[in-house]
């Protein structure tokens, strides 16, 4: 069994594809270490693995940390509870720029999504390198942001989902009652690379702690616009069997909703750190 594969960059700042990966080799420590090195370097990596089995997906996930059993979404069932099913036919969607679950005290560090059913066209996913976005800020802006923290809150997206009839009123009340919100630094340091990254999103970040509302709104609006510069991003056109891994600490993503009424079904695993979320 070979653990060798080739990595080819796909974007200027983020993204690479892993070529010639034998799915059976993901149980080998050297393969997992090489995948980690590729992920750390490129922040999002595409694996072309149509024959990948659920236990192989979990082997990769467990290498990075503790796989999540998601609170809201269905999963593959007994033995594979950590593999979440994201299906547009069930009303599941993620068509907004966000870090996964940034409203938690310690959000997932890595997310991996395996394509099962795809629409005939559309359904791409986009990623933004928040390390590259941070690097491109002026020194004055970096100095201004240092030491500031912002609130991440799940209630806003849930309210939007209720207004769009994506969730029931009962489901809305259930989620709101959990009061899922947390304060995170606007600039975090990656625990592996040491690089600094912006940590905010237009989906979950509500306001900067301690600032007047007009000042907070203005700074967040500027940062959201800045981060969406084309040079910071990477867009993937899925094929059935593709699996993308991304670093949830330093990457925003957005699953484009341009394929209705067709179906899009993914199997996702998110991984919590065994140590600190960031340095």
C-alpha cells in the first residue's frame, strides 16, 4: 500500500488538490501527516476520492482531533454519528460566508465535506484565506484591531431562516433558547503556523465588544468587504466523490445556492481540537 500522492496548487492564496491518493492509505500515519502538511500550507485541499468509505473519512477526522456529533443535522447512524448529512432536499443550506460554529467557545478546527449527490450545474463552494486577508491590511489597521474582540451569535441566522420559512417556529425557539454566542478575538494566531488571521464573518459576527455601534458597524463592514477580494479566495466546482478539507480557524466558506430545485447532498465531518483553538 502506497502513501504517496501529489499536491497541486489551485489558487493564488488558498487551495490545492491532492492527486493519486489511495483511500486505503488514509489509515497510515505517514499519509495522514502528509495530508496535514498540505492542509496547513494551502488551508483548503481537494481529494478526489469517489470510493472513500465512511470509516476512512473518520480515520482522517480522528487524526486531526475529536469528530463532532452535530446538534442539529442528521447523520449516517450507528457507528457513524460523526458524519453529518447536509441535504438540500431537507432544507439544509450554507449559502453565506462563515466559519463553522464560530458561536461556540471552541469551534471546530477542521471541516471535511464529501460530495454524494450534485446538481447538474451550480452548487460550487468558495473559500477565503483569512490569513492572507489579514496580511493585506495596512499596518495602522492591524494595530487598531489588535486586542479587540467581537461577538459571534447564532440567533441572527436563525431569525433569517425563520423569515425565509427554512425552519419552523418551534425549531427557531429551540435553537434560540440555547443562547449560542461567544466572544472571540478579531485577530487570532494559528497554533501550528503562527500566522495571524482575521476571525469574523458577516453571518455570525454581530458587533465588536466595547465600541460604539456606528464605529463597530463601520469597521466590520470594511473588513467584510476587504476579505472578499478575489485574490484571497478559491472556488471549487464539485464532482461526485470529491472531498474538501479546510482549516476552519483561518478560512471562511460559502456554499453557493444557485442550483434549485435540484438536489445537493454532502457528508460532512467537523473536528474539535484536543488543545486550544488558537495560540
